[in-house]
C-alpha cells in the first residue's frame, strides 16, 4: 500500500458523506452483493487502480467493491463541477487517496489526474477518457505497466475508438457504456430523471405546459425527452441522424432544426456529444428567458464564448444559474456553466441505475485482472455473461421472477425445419 495522499475541500464533511454513501448503498443491491463476493474472493488483490470518475455517493460504493476485492485505489474527478465534497472527504477518511474538489480549476483538474497517474496504475477506470488520454499523451512511460482499463461513458468510448483506429491505443479497454445493463438504464432512465432533477433544482420552474427542446435522440436524449413529456411539457427533438429523427417523430415528439426550435423553447437541453449544438446564430432567435443546459459529457455543446461575447450583462440570480442579458434586452439563462447539469445542479443518476453500471465496472475490472493476457490493445465489449449476470442479480434483488425456456422451446429456437 502506498502512503495516503489526497486533495479534497473539507475533511470535516466526512461524517455527512458517510451517511449519504450508506443511503445510496441501500438502493444498490447488486453492488452490495459484489462487496460481499469481492471480500471473499479478493479478485483484485494488490492491484493498483487509478479511477477518474464523478465523485458521488454511488462512485464511493464502487470504490468499496474495489477495495473489498483487494485493490489499492486512487480516485480523481472526471469533471471539475461534479464532485460531492462530503463524499470525497468520507473516502479520504476511509483511507482512500482522493484528488477532487467541487469547482476546481482546469489546472487543478489536470494536476489531480496526474496525481492519480503517479499511482502507476495497473488498471484505469475512466469516465470521458481524460485519464487515458493524459496517460498516452504525457505519461507514456507508465503505459508498459498498465494491464487494461474500463470506460464508463458514450463520449469516452467514442474517443477511445478513435484512438484505436489511429493505432494509438496502447492497452485494452472494456467499454462498460456499451453493456446493455449500462446504457439502456443509466443513459436512458438515469439521465432522464437526473437531468430533469437538475433543471428543476436549478430553476424551480414548472415544466407542465412548457416547451422543452432536447438536442440529440441517443439513449440520453430519449430519456430526457420521455421524462420532460411525463412532466407535461411539449417536447421538441433536434437530430442530425435521419433514422433517429424518424424514431423521435414516431415516438410522438416534434422534430425540427434548432434554428426553428430555439424561438419556441422555454428550455433547451443538449445531449449530443458534439460541439456548438446551440450555436452563435441561435442566440439571434432564442426566446427571451430561455433556460439552456447541457447533459452531454463535455461543456462544448453550447457555444459559451459566443454567448459571453454577446452579453451586455451577466448576473447570478440563483445557484447554478447565470443570466445573460443580450443587446436587444432578451435574457438567456445558462445552467451549471454548460457542464453536465444532472451532476452539477443535482446529484447525478439515482443509485438504483448506477447499481448496474458500477456492477459492470467492478466485474469488468476483475475480468481484466484475470484475463488481461487474452485481451488485444483494442476497445472490447463487456463480456455478455457479465451483462446477463448483472441483469439477473438486479431482477433477483427486485424480487422479480421470469420464465425460462422449456426444452421444447429451446430446441424450436435453434432449429429451422418447422415453419408454416
Ligand atoms: N454519472 C451520472 N450519474 C452518476 C452518479 N450518480 N455517480 C457517478 N457517475 C455518474
């Protein structure tokens, strides 16, 4: 074990953090079962792990699994504004090296990433691929000691696949995001609920009767659109992919370009993974008083430099809200500095979905430890047996029993002779 180093905001918050971490665990039965399993089998004995994740109560419970499995863990934040300072303090109290402060500067963010890399990880956990990117760009002498890593989010997987395509990826990565028991639940129901939670906590505005535009109809956009509709909003979807646009239309949403949606929208939420989705020309037509927020990984989806350039006045009417007055008197309200609104203005996804995401993480990390010699330096799917085990354990914890195929049905499904 290396000596404990850390950089967190306030160690006095540890007790409050501990209580919230336990509260979250009560909604994470699969992770709970894995803590017990990892305690018994120690699949990560003496493994140095560096994790770059949102420092939340749910992540703290993933940390418990990894430690129970025998890992020597260091944690840093995967976003400057998502750290829950009480959780960071509680983890330090628990003996884990944590480098994360809510509201940290860009320089501190990278200093913290490098502190996590000083641990000389054998396995990395990443959310957005900043850790892997920093390791490959500036700390490549450490690469030989890395057995493998995992990636939590869509944006990170896209970046890592680009690295693999360019021949730059120097160790195997398991794309946890792409597991069914991750993206179908976390990206859809998790982002759906936590994004609406962020919009409401930040503004306390009524959603019923409002027009909400959701940019992007991937799994996250679907969840946001579905939940906004559930609260009584009229929902517009903007898309660039014709198939997804058609799906949004047939799911009952209005579909149109952002330039047409912006003048009608009380809320605009981006969830595309791309940059300048709300762009400079949209500010010419945006509705007075519109609330704009981002639910994508990076703060690039809203053209913030353009907005700031246009503003004649900037005020902060509430926490997590900046109001920009434009030359013609219209106001635009930006939430959470354009960073992940669900984590910066609320508490991130509910524990019950992170339960499945982080069960995939823990089992994938154990898989890397056991099988790294068989894994090519590429981006890999979560092994399907892990995905179905997570679903099975979750159903079991929810007291839901399902049917099983009879022998006759099994044979029928794998045969071709029987037809009309
Ligand atoms: N990403 C989204 N929600 C999260 C949460 N609650 N914990 C960790 N990562 C997250």
